[in-house]
C-alpha cells in the first residue's frame, strides 16, 4: 500500500481503500494550530485535550492522524525547523556580502520570535526542547540535529555559494549562538529594538 507524506508536517497517511468517512480536516493546518500551543506553553503543560480542542479534532481522530502527544510535539519541532531552513534559503539570495545575508536572516528571525500571541515566545525548539532534552533521549537527539542544522545553515550564509571553510564553519557556530541568544531574550520579553541592536552589532563583529 502506498504511503503519502505531508511535505510540511511529515505526517504519513496511507493511500488505499478508504474505510469509514474521509478526514474532514487539513492535517497541516491542524499541526500549525497545535504548534502554537506547544510554542506558548511548552511540552509538559500541554494536554491532549487542549491540542484536540485547538486543532478542532476529537481525541480519537487526533490520535489516528498524528499519534501520541510526543509524536505531535516532534512533528511540531520538525515543522518549525523547516521554517528556519526556509528563512536561510531565502536569505542566501539577499545581497552580495555575508553581512547582507546575516542581517536579513537575523531580522527574519526576530520577526519570527516575536510573532504570535503572546508576542515574546522566542524559538519553539530552543525554548521548549531544551527543557525536555535532559530526560527525553528522542527530543535530545532532535534538538542536537536542529542545532547542527542551524550551525551549518549559518556557515552557508557566511560562505555564500562556496563550500564553507573551517574558519567559516566556526563563524557559523558563532552566528548560531547569536540566534540562541535572540531566542532566549525574546522569550524573556526583550523589546524588538534591543534584539535588533544585538543582531546588528553581531553582524558587524562577524
């Protein structure tokens, strides 16, 4: 039986003879809605009832489509990482210098970290997965992969179209550490002007 995978969510669904009524909801839209809950509250305080209500799906349908709360959380982490990867890809086409690309990425990142309600939520991955990683090996590995991907993405922004040199890889890690700082500061309530000032100074130093 053929399996179909949602490009945005990573949720698999089997394509074959349908049994019962077809799904009456958009899995990507439901995942986006549940991501917002995890982003605001974190993993532990979020209940399955809350996720189901937010997504507009009953509990049995939620489990059939997405699996357990843990499965949903991991899918949300991957979905958020995809947003960051899209931002990096788009900023690769901005300007002619590494400073142009880094500045564009930092500004997009600040916009993302201050989006939603409440405004100051920082990064879903950096601000919620870090709390779970100590006791949850699967989340720890997901966090490790996300950090590595960010390091590599920042190195690409610095190198441009060329393969990053060892020095540029190190610069990429330093630039990624600024992203980490922006996430925590945004979560703690830092103003946009404060975050922008830190980002702009970091671009100058890099």
